[in-house]
């Protein structure tokens, strides 16, 4: 089965999407529509902006979503997913790809999500850190022992777990995890503690927007971050999407579930190759490639 996977924050790069825009009239149409919906020229920042401008959450999230979703649209009839999943923000790209959300509604939710997360980050300083070379259970147990808020946030691949929470608690956890034998435990250059209880204000804000949006029947199952299994009910998809901001991204488990359910070919749709790299660490025997523009 063909599985399409969609990247999250961190996959952005300067000039992203320009080749799409230049090569496809359909892509131009969608990018111009996006500028109108967002109320600012995101294409200017994507195509010509600095890395610094692209790093702003309110820009990064819509930019990655647009690159992924417009590429899927341009692929046309060759884009026939039998299962989909997205890493964090990528889950919204996946929901447009499998017909649950329209392009317009998906973009509006991504924009609201980005602004709500930015606001939550500004309200309470917080951070994330990547922990390499330790078993998941050691990281989870250590987080539970630390005073303050620090939790496992992104299960990216075996031996790579991102933790998230209050700055002092994350720093302390990094110290302890290094003592316990982590190959590395390093703070990430992010705006705040995504996928942790620190995102509760953002979750509450986004929940209202999600509830007010129409979710259609999907053309194929989505493997959602929160549950790491196939979901096809629009109501369940909504519930999991709301929970996602404060819950961990179970990416390793999502990919393993997709393989167990028959996923044999994984295609990353969007900027960069982050998910292809993780695929090789999760299961080397499965084919992983990136979607490219039809010649």
C-alpha cells in the first residue's frame, strides 16, 4: 500500500515553493488564494524571505502546509494515497490530502493553530530538547521524577525522543539524562513547549475553531499522532486533532502501525527530507522517497 506522509515544523527552507509556483499554473492559483486567506503575502516570505522571517511560527506553519498541500494538488491523478499521516502540523496537510478538510479550511486552521501556539509560547517561556541514544522508558521515567513540567513530546524514531516543558525542568532533565547515558541531550531552537501541558491555552482556542469546521468522510485512513492507529471517523479525527497540541506525537508508533497494516511504500510530500530520514531509522526495509513534480 502507498502511504503519504507530511512533514511538520522544522522542514522549512528559504526559497521553498518557488519551483512549484514557477512550474505550475494550478500551484500559482493556490498560492495566490493563500495570500488572500492569510491577509499577507506569505509567498514573498517563502520565496524571498530570510531564514529568520521563515522561522516565525505564524509563517512557518502555513508555509510548510502550503508547500505540502499544493505539491499534492499538482501531482494530480498520480496522487492516490491508500493511507496518510502527518508529523504534528503535517497532520493538517494529511487531512486535506485525504479529503477530510478543504484547502481553505485547512489553511485557516493552520493559521489559527500557529497564532494560538505563538500566544501560548509568549505567555509562559518554555522549551524543548532532543534526547538521543536512550530507551523511551528511561526518558519517560526521568521526566516523571523532575520537579516542574517536562514530558515526552515527540517519539521521532527509536533512540530519538524530544522532551518539552518549562525551561528549568527541561534543562534539569537534560542534565539527568546525560548522567544516565544519553548520547546527547540538547535544547532545540524553538519558540516554546509544543505537545506539552504548556500548550493548554492554545488547545482550548483551537478546539473552538476545529469544532466549527466541517470534517468530511476521508478517502483513506489517517494514522493520527495521538493514537498511532488508523482513524476514519470524522468525529474521532476532530477529537484527536484537538488533543494533539498537548499530547505527544507518536510518530514512530504511527509508522510502525502503517507498516503493520500493509504500508510498503512511503512518500514524503512537502519541504525537506526529515521524515525520509526518520523512516530509515524506524524500518530500513521499507521504501521511502520524496514526492517530486511531474516533468
